[in-house]
């Protein structure tokens, strides 16, 4: 996953046409999915019993911290490398590829610890149908799909809106960083919220808190 992420970012940096740009984005997206799924799998296997929520909260918090540090850094690089002729993103893409490559050595020490009790019989893997039949699973999946799709659209079109309104690169970067800082706060308090609020209520309230501000974005 990290190799594909690095390669995809490098392809985008060197792209000179839409086909190469599309190919780089496909490789980058596939690599990011692999990294996300693998990281979540390690959280499931390495978290102590009863601490799965804290493990996933820690993972998402680490991702948000990385975004909070990376967004301003990339924004500064783009601002420094741009001029009156236009916005130049190639140096920032090279920097992102380098950071992604630096993360590769940290993945080698990770090992699957295997079952905690080797003598216990292994459970047969659940089918997709049985997983979807678990109570609350369908609602959680639907909520996640809606929220993540909305966030992706906002992240994709906010720079376009910024360019249309004449915002500078750093202004758009600060807007995206503000969103990331809010994400850090919410994920830092997630374990405490789960101790006090039922999951169903937290899921509904979090979805509403995400949907209402996004609905107001076109009217701002």
C-alpha cells in the first residue's frame, strides 16, 4: 500500500496529460485503500480485549494529526513555488511522495501476532450477508458512506470554489486545516463519548452534525 501510494504520487507529479494523471490517481487511490484496510486490521489484532474503540480512535487521531501537519506544509510549498503564471503543484507532489517513501521502513517491523489463545478453535470467516445482518451494521455502513462521500466532495471542490472566489492557496489550505483540527478534537474525545453516550445516539448525532454544515456550504 505504501509503495503504491508513493508510486501514484510520483506518477501524478510527472504527469503531462489527463490519461497519466488518471492512472496516477487510480494507483494512489488503490494504495490508500490498502494502507487503510491494513492499518485497521492491525488495530483489530493488536488492541487489548475491550479496547477496540480506543484503538480505532487512536488510529484516526493519528491520521488527523498527520493531515493537520501535512496540509499547511503542502500549502506553503505550493505558495512558494507558484507565481503569476499560475499555481504549480509539482514540488508539493514530490514532497508528498518523499514523505510517503519515508513511511515504508516503519511498516516492516509490524507483524501479525496471530490468535491470542492458540489452543482455541479458529472461527470460520463470516460471509458478507451474515455481517450485514448484524444489528446496526446496515445503518452504520450507510451513515459512513454518506458522510465519507460528502467529505470527499467537499475536499475535492473546496479548492475549485476557492479559485472561483479568488481565494489564495494559503486561504484554502487554512480552511482545510480548520476542518482537520475539528476532526482531531472529535476523535480525541471519542473514547470518552462512547463511555457516556450509546452508540446509536452518537451515530445519529454525529451524522447530523456533519450533514447540517455541509448543507449550508453552498449558501455561504
